[in-house]
């Protein structure tokens, strides 16, 4: 019995009617399309080392929309500076969890809203100039679109901004950058896997870092049912990889799954119900992402904290600029899925304010560092403002009156994580 047969037979993700829908599109065509050369050569993946490798870090970019628009001005200077910080600090020593170790930043993952407005040319120019810094320095990246990357809003998928539809972030352009494999140094590689269609709205890339295979699925804003079906089949085609999803809206600033009726949920954008769009709660529970046996993490941004927050008052988890929310998968493996919300756009919006650890003002152009430590069996999280060099902390009980940033490196979490090849899925009865 195959994993697909087992999952379907036990109430898993993809009922046969959805498999028929995606089959009519043609799985090979939807993944590969006109990109067949590079993608086809890597569809089944490379054999992976099982030995424990070196520590490495994935840098996650919270919604950088105001860096493109007006922080510090229309030139995008801090956007580019943030990417230059990543390049310059690729081997920064991280010291807050015992013996220092090399961060070894190998890849960058965005969570969408690369721009604030698609009108005019300066914002996409600023975004492209910033992300290109990574390309030219051999640091692979992937990012999905957010609602602000749509021209006229996401109620119609054809409103996807030109830079994701046909430009710099499109599938054809990003696949050409990856080619037949990007050399990340130290024997590590990054490969283009494919896309749901010709746009950059739903794409898949694979990293092989320290002998670990990482499949990163960048998913559209409240993605449609067929896109999720495509993503599921890509995961099944890479059983050797840990699967991670990056999408613009998944967790709220309170650390809960987005519902359709939340303040910044699908309904507020006039997005039709499934199959056109699915909230995080619908994707997780109704479509069955909670049964994906290889899924180990979901990254997102989008939501705001404070009076505009999507959650009603009285929710147990206070809103904050980041949340790490592990949840146990309902797959046969029963693995932990590490959900991460990261968004500091409200700090970027106050770009001109003097830096203050008390108020948070000036703590702009932030980057979240998610470090994998195979020898210790840990993953760790840290977050830094690349402009001030201050490190984000846990939510202050008296924020904004209390101090929530530090000049000293701050470890936000360090949790056990052994990885895909150290867990075995039980044989179904």
C-alpha cells in the first residue's frame, strides 16, 4: 500500500475527486510546464546523506512592504541594506545558547507582501534590487505573494501583480536563476522543482543542506483548493525531504489559525469560498494539511497586532511580532509541525521614529533566524533589527511601555527537533 492510498483510506488530504481535478491539469505539466529541463531532472530528488551535518540557518523575511514604499523613503535603501546584512552576516556567530556556533545562513524565505502598492514602478524596482543582492551572492531564496502583491486585490487571481505574474518573481524567471542547481557552498545545493502554473504564486524549491533535504512550498495568499492539491502531490513526490510551507497568511498575531471571518481573513478581501480560496483553518482541517506526513513547518506573516488585530479581545495568547506555535500532525507519523508567525511591518511603518528599546520605534528591517542544529537535535529562533542591531525578545507585559528589545543576542526558543530521517512512520494495519 502506498502512502497516498493509506492517507486517502484513512481520511487524509486528497479525496479522489481532487486527484481527478489535478490529474486533468496533468501533474507533470503543472509542475514542469515550459520549465521541464531543470525541474524534471530534480523531481525525484537527490540521494541524501544520513549523517549529522553542520548547523545551518534559514533567514525569514517578515512583510517588507514598507521598506519598498517609504522606509526610509521611496528609494528602498533599507530594503537593500537588510539583504546586504544577510550577506555580510552569513557566518555570524550565535552565542545565546551555550557555545557559539556559525549561523551558516544558507537560504532566505519570504512570507509575502514584497511591496505595499503595485502601482508605479519604484516599489517593485526596490524589491527586485534588494532580492537580487541574494542572487548575486549565491544565497537561494523563495517567497510567495501577499495580498499587497496583487493589483486591485486578491478577489481575482488574474490581479496578481506583474512581477509575480511575468516578472522577477515569476516561475520562469526564478527557475532560470536556479538552473540545474545552485551551489550554496560546502557541498550544499538548491534546486528548482516547479510551479503550479506559469506565475510565481505557487512554487516549489528543494534545498540539500548538511545532508538534509528541505522541500519549500511557497503558497498563494489563501490559496485555492487545486493549488493545495498540487502542493500535496509535490510533497508525495519527494519522500526523502522534510516539507515546509511558506505562505502569507496562516497564523494570526495571536498565534491562531486564520478563519474566513477574521479581520484580515479571506472574506474581508471578497475572496470567494473554496475552491477559490481557503483560510488557514480550512486548509489545515478541511483540506487535510494536518495529515501531511512529511510536513514539519509553516511560515507566515500578514496579520497586525494591537487594536487592528484579527483576533477578538480576551484570546489567551497576546498578540506580538512573532509566534512559534508547534502543533502535532494527525499523520501516521505524528510529527511536530513548527508554525511560525513573523511580521514587524508596523515597526517599519514608523520608519522615521528614533530607535527606542522601550517603544519599539526604529526596530526596523527585521530578519528572523531559524537555526537547525543537527548534532544537538534542536531548532532555535532569534530575530534581529538589521538597522539597529537590537534583538527582539518575548512580549513585554507592559509593551509598549516596557523593554522588548536588547542589545544582547536573545534566544527566543530552542526546542527538540530530530528531523525526517530520525522518525519512522508506522506500517498501517
